[in-house]
């Protein structure tokens, strides 16, 4: 039987910017609450960046964290290791589903895990089944997208895992309500806890002067950049000075570049690829635009609002919970190039109001979507559930 080994903490250039004060500092002689986060992957992405924040901001006097990726790992895993956190990659699909279950069960027992915190449905099912078998006292799941998956198997796994989970957390009200609809039997144990970002890492700069939009995300189908490009062709005919910068890479890049040629907008669209200076790039734009078909809580929208950008986005998932129509930006229906273009044109016409819109956006993120507020919420939840199970440290 092939098993992966725990990765010991190592230093990493990717974690160089994370302060030493954030490392584990559990008091000697005190048994900490041991929390294991289980996710599908630890590659670059919004969920994975959020997991790094769990590692960075957890109360080190109370909690000892480790992380398990069912598949592989990338820079976020390096960032976590740089914090002194244990990280393990199981290597699915090279190992089978039975081995995933066995590996998790063994890990939870050997590490005396007190809380298993899974993220999304697939890790929820296998992590929860292993946690039940290993007699882990507390099981928490977070749903970061819209609901629990699309197929009947996803729904079945979600319902089975929910039967044993202590809490299921939706990262938006939209996601929470959809989870309740898909599994009413567990609705009483479902709560909403908004995702957040570290607002302090983003300097408020306000919008730049030019009518340049920026969009950040994987070039994949759910982000629906094709709709954004078709909207851009409409905006170009009405606002000649309009420009679009696209940050990110992915499987659809070649097709999107071809679509630009077909739409005759290669002169206004710039593909910047994957970048590590996104905060600086945001300050060079006039407003932010997103065209996703589905979202949980978009961290990139929150980041754009933190630097003071007005936002135009499709009204999907948790985005209407972030963006107040007319106050911090404009909303448009998904997969509708004309409607998205109309919203972008309205934003261009409101250029004189951009500073006020950007200030309102920053204030909204500070008030409702600060990652420290999110962390406090999860740690209060942990304490409540530990107390209900009679676990005292």
C-alpha cells in the first residue's frame, strides 16, 4: 500500500513575505486544539489563497494547524510550509479513492486531530467519512462555490457527509441557500460566513484616470471571458478610449486570443498572463470587470474594491452580496454581452464619480469582508462545537 509522508516545515521564497510572528507559537506544555484542513488541491487559486490565510492568521496560542491536499500542491503549499505548517499531498488520482480514505483516517488518528475542516464537496465526503471512522470530535465543511456540485453523485455524497458533519458553512448567502435547497435535512446545521481578504495588504489608491478596465482570473469556462470580450467589442464602438487588461492564464487562452482577432479588438485587449503583482496592476486601472457564470465570494472583486476600484460584474453567486448596485458598481446578468457592455458603458460615463464609488467599495470590504472577521467567526464556531462535544483544553 502506497502512502504519502508528511512534509516537514521548510522555508520558501513564496512565503518570504509572511511575517515570522505568524508562525506557530503554542505554549510549551499546553495541548493545542489540532485542526486539519482538507482541500482538493493546493495549487494557485482563490480557495487556496484563502487556506494560506487560515494558516497565517489562526490563533497560535490555541490552534495547531495542518493541511492535506487530495491531489497535488503548488505555491500555496510552499507558503504554508514557510509558516511552519505541516502539508501533505495524497496524489489522487495516482492513488485510488479507497487509499484516500485510508490515508486520511490514519493521519487523523496518528495526529490526534480534534477538528477536521473540509473545503467543498469531494474533500467533504472523504474527509468526513475518515474523520467519523477516526473518531474526530468535530467536523466542519465550507462550501466555497454555488452549492454542492452538479451531478447526482455530488448531491448524494454531500447529503451523506452532511449527516455526520457538525456545521456546513456557505461562504455566501447564495451558496448557503442553495445548499439548504439541495439537502433540506441538514439545513439547521448550515450557516453563512462570508469569505474575506486581508484589507491591510491592499493600499487604497483609487481609480486611475484612463478608461481602462482590468479583469483577473483563470482563463477557464466558468469565468466566461468570451462574454467579456464580446461586450468589449460593443464598448469599443461607443467608448473609443476604452481598454481591457486581462490577468491570468488557463486552458482557454488560445481560444480567447482567437476570439479577439475575430471581434477585431486586439488593439484594445491585452493578455498579461499569470502575474504576481496583481495589487499594483489594479492601481493602474479605472475599474474592475468580471463576467463569471458562477461564483462563491470572489476574492479578486474584494481586492479590486480594496484598492478603490469601481466594479462591473455579473450578478451571480455571492457577487450581489459584495457589490451594491449603483453604489460600489454595476451588476449585469450572466452570459449576456449586451447587458454587460451596457453596464461597462454606464461606468465609463460615471468617470467623475469613480473616486466616491471606489471609497464606498473600500469601506464595504473593511466592514463586511475582512479576513480577520472571517477567522474570528470560524474560531468562535470551533469553540462552540468543541464545547458541545465536551472537548476542553
